[in-house]
């Protein structure tokens, strides 16, 4: 059996390969340094690229790892993803804590049956470890309050999740909230959570272009036999600035007072948004571009502590939203 630290290093390599991270030898060397820190040790100067090469050879020779080297990109990758690193896991306390916390959060974020699959995977890994420091009180003291709609039980989510995982085409019946239900064949390249709802970024064969679909609006879904190759361009297009396809308002500026600056820091609307304190104690919140569907409800939720300054179109949209809310209220009692 190889020494414990070498097993941990090889486990880290196997994990990166399984996740299609395509690491370079230099990246693996940096991962070794992180492992040393996780183990509470001083980084050893003796680690070098030769250590990486020896560990890669050990994976090939002792564990039959089908790892290949891409000479063009200078990265490592798995030729067969069915390969398993059959070696007893020897996790550090920090690694076990991260694993348990990740599983605990997944219980509140993912709906069943995905939630159960993650829980069972965590249990399987922990079988070979003894996390004595994770006593019952510690686990109970970790609480995650998922927003409404995040963990909605839906058999459709399971089908969509499996299609995304296995790179299988989906046939869905989708409610576009405009013209009713529409059948589409889509390739789900990316899965993400935004504004309390799970979504997929998929190539839509009806539109012959990438489209975003809210999973809660998929009324029916089943996997087709066709598979697809993950499209890096579609996957990388899922960013904070491009998550939804609404028309964007440019140069948004808000004047914030009270608790609104605190909520603005926690609410990411754009990767380049800024918050600057003014001489009078208020704050100027600047967002390069954001849709009215996102920013107007946020402004109204701040109860007068977020006031739009620019553009005029945003100011008018907030006025209309406020009027609509007032008009919908029942008359006040005498």
C-alpha cells in the first residue's frame, strides 16, 4: 500500500480527472500544496513535477487508471470515466468536514431523489473513516434555510438531472407562459440555480439555438436515446451577467439608505456592480446592466431605502410597480 500522503495525492488527481478538470502538472503541484495545508503541515519544498509524474505512473501501474496526456494543451484526462479509484479513502478532518457540510447543504437544496443519492454517496465515503469530531450536536447546529421553490419535489427534476448528468437529449413539454405548452427536443448542457429556481441552459433543436428553461415550468420530460457532447461555449455562457434572457437596462444607478446597502452587497446582479458611499452617508449602487424583471422587485422589497436614479425607464417601471401594488390593496378600515 502506498504511503498515506501519496494516496491522498492520487485521490486528488482522480477527483480532478473524474470532474473533467483536465489538470496540468503545474496545477496538480499546487493541489499538493493545498493538501499539505489541509493536513496541517508545512509545505514541503521537496515536492516537484517529478512527484506529480511518479503519482501519475502509480495510478496507471497500480490502479489501472486510464489517464492520458494531451500534448497540445499539456493536460491530463480520463480515457474511460467508468474507471474507479479502488483504494480506501483516508480523509483528513478538514476534508471530512467539507464532505459532510456539502452533503448537509445538498439535503436542503436538491429535491429527491437526487438528495438521497448525494446522501448515500457521502455515507459510502465515510464508511472507511472515523469522523469522531462530528458529534451529533455539531451536525444539528448546522442549519440551511433554502428559499421557497428550491427543494420542490418533482419527478421532472430527476429526469432532467439524469439527462444532464449522462449527456442525453430530452423531449420536454414546456410552459413558455405566453402561448401555452410546447414540445421541444433539448440537449441540457448546464444545470444551475438562480432566483430560487433550478434551470438548464440547453441547445433547443426547435429554435436551433441555446435557450434557458426553468425546470418548474417543464410539465413533462423523458430522455431520448440520442446523446450529445458537452458544448463548452454553452456551459461558459452561464454567468451572473447572462443568466436570464430578459432585455437589459444599462447604466442602472440606485441611491441606497438604511439597510439597503447591506442587502445590495449580498445580492449579486452583475459581476461588475459597485457600491460607493456618498458624503451624505447614503450609497450609490451602480449596476452596468440588469433586467427590469430582476431589479424592480428588489427595489420595491427595500421599502423606500432603494431609490432609482437612472435610467428614466427604470424610474417609470418602479412607479408602475408601486402603483400596481397600491391598487391591489383592499381599502383601509375607517
